[in-house]
């Protein structure tokens, strides 16, 4: 059964997009239309953790593409971007006094241009994450990302059923659940 990714209500089929040939579904409670890729099956939650991440992919992505990425991927991108930004920052500071010398001038100019681009990309990533998380982590460690992944996986494992008196309605029948699961 196709269900809403937000409220778990059964979705109604709206039709097929003739250009992209994608099915679309409607949730009456949320008053939203979803494409096939954005729906849930049998009240299961959408996966929040990507299977793999290319940590350097952010370099070639524009803001529209970054906005489509999941939060875990964006955290990986920001971690990598900040590390690259800091390396450039350190190198620019080392070259600053020699920037007018003939053999350093072009290298300094190119590095400075790349530093500006990386700084802007860092701002974009930080601001997207701020909109999603209402904060931007000062430091993104592997432990921080692991905690986010564990939380996402724990959330993802819980199907969206409505429980009343320790029971949930499933397939027209009430199923008994353990109190510890509530």
C-alpha cells in the first residue's frame, strides 16, 4: 500500500506525468502530492541515510543540486569542505608576504580565487544545514555524524502506526504490542 511519508495515510493515485513518466499520489490529510520516489510503502519510513557518499561531489554541485541532498550527505560535504578551506587558508597566509614575487604571484592569485569559491561553497552548505537543523555544528567529527546516522536509522526502523491501548490497527485487525515498544 502506498502511504504518505509524513502522516502514513493511504495515498490516492493522481496520474502519471507525461514528460517524466512518473506516477503521482495525493495525501488528503497533508494536502500534498508526491512523486513515486517520495512515497512510503506500508507505513515504512523513508530511508534517511544514504548507502554511500562521494565526499568531494559537493565541489561540482550548484546550490539547487545541494538543496536536494539529504542532511547526512550535506554534513559529510561540509566536513570535507571545511578541511579543504582551512588548508587553503593556511597556505594563503604562508604565501601572503611573497604574493608580489614573480614566481609566486600567479600561484597566489589562483589559490586566492579557489579559496573564495570554497568559502562561498562553505557558506552555502552551512546555510542549508542551518535551515534544516536550526543550527550549524561548530565541528563535524566522525562521532557526530555516526550519532546522526544512528538516530536516523532508529527513526527509520519505526513503522508509522497509530497505537491505542497497546494495539495498532494493521490490515483491518488489531495487533497486540509490547508496552516497551510504545
